[in-house]
């Protein structure tokens, strides 16, 4: 059975501004009805990608398709997409109801249809009772809901969201993340979401495209991006990672055997390392290091000392160091009131599972 036509497809898309390349040769397919996030640091090109999908910027090279139709040269009003901005862009002199109806009126929709769609939009974002309020009387979260409703009532095939939650406080932001994901599932509209917040991307996304220096470094589910990073940048940008330079000393089936300092030998369950590579960069998440007080050193087991312990609420972060100076960050469940907790100055043994170690490109 053939794959369905992507709702959005970018083929070899590049965008240059004078001598600066903001986006370089991006190929990306966005599936119908998925929540995809463009994640990366400021200036990496993610907003430029969004603006090219919306039509506010035109690619220097490449093609953009919506439902298989080439829209590269079409202006925004001729694309069935809508965008929600970081600033909300509400009209201060219009009521909530009037703001939500604005796009429909610009399209010339019949009055009865406008009334019904606006009513459904207000219910969808839980703003009943605020219909006649002006934006100045609304909270940040309520303004965000108005901006969402205004975009959704126009029934776009694709909704583009450029850091729309960044102005909200942490508690409200978390609440809106959950509400937006639930809303997207109910509507079935394709959401393309831009953020620099890793936790936000992991919470909301069906898939994440990690963007760095104008290129998509990795595309995958939240689980794949977090547990199987393919590059140093992805490993470091998504959460915390211990990155270890190692020598390749053997290969056995799907395993690679590497050696660190202190003659620490690690077996890594990974088949992505080219056969002629003699060195490797190993990524290890802090919560994947298992500590114990008694063990026999050997493959994937080594001794270290706890150099620092940091309380982080539900978890403790430990800094440990081997005899030769290799340092690791370890995250463990908070047991500060328990006799089982690990403390500064204590000698520990570290156990690593081969499937928790990942070889990444430098």
C-alpha cells in the first residue's frame, strides 16, 4: 500500500540572506494529522522554516508542497495554513468574539456560518463568558486561547505555531502544553510547532525535528530522539548526556567493545559505527548509570568516588569521578532521608547496560 501524500513536504529547501545561510538543503515530510516540533537553539533556522511553509519567506532553492501541490511561489493567503505567533497578535480594540471571527470575515464567510464557527471555537478553548471581553482584560493564557481559536475556526490543513507559549509562566505553560496536545488530537489538524524548549518538545510531539545551523540533524519520535541520539549536538541539546571518547577494541555481532581511561571496558549495543572507525564517542544518559556499593570491576562495571551531591527535588544529581579523572553526572531517585542514599566522598561502583550506551557522530 503506497504511503499517503504528506500534508507538508520540503524538498532540498535552502534560504540565504545575503551571505548568511539560514536553512540549508532541508528535506522533510510532515504527515497528515501529526504534531511535529521543530526544536533547536535561537538562530538555528527553525522559524525561517516555519515562515517558508506559511509563505512569509520564499526559499532561495528547493520546493515546498502542501498536499502534493507546489506552493513555493504562492503568497500566504493562497495557502490553507494559519499561524499563531509568539505575541498573539490580537486586535486590542476588538472583543474576543470579534478577534476570533476576523479571519472568517476576511474570507467572506456567511454571517450564520461565522456565528456558528466562532461559538464552536470559544467552546473548544473554554472561553465561554469572555465573548465580549477585550484583550486587555484577559490573562496571558486566555489571550493564547483566543489566538488559537482564531486560527482554528478557519479550518486550516496546517496550523503553524511559533513559540506560542514562551510568554507564559511555568505552571500555565505546562497546562497549555497538555491542552494544545489534546486539542490537536480532537481536531486532527496537522500542527507544526517551533520551540527551543526540550521538555516542551518531548511532552507534546508525535515527532521532533532537531534543527542545528540550518539543517535537520535528526528526525524521530520523542523516545528515539532522547534514547537514540545520532549526533553529539542532539545528545547534548536534549536533556543531559555524558559524552565519552573511547578506543574501539572489538566488534561482536551487534555489539561494539570500547575502552576508556582506567582500562574501563564498555560493551555498546550499537550497529551504526562504520567498520573502519577506530575511535568512538559514547553517549550515556545520567539516569542510566546504576550505582551500588559492592561489585567486581569488569566489563561495563567500574569504580568511582562521589565528588558532589545536589538536591533537585524528586531526584539527586551526583558528580562522580574515576581514579584517572573521568567525570560522570548521575541522576538517582531522591533518597536523602534513606540510609541507601549516596553521599559525597563515598566510593561506589557503576553498572552500565549495553543497550543504554549510544555511539554518536561528533
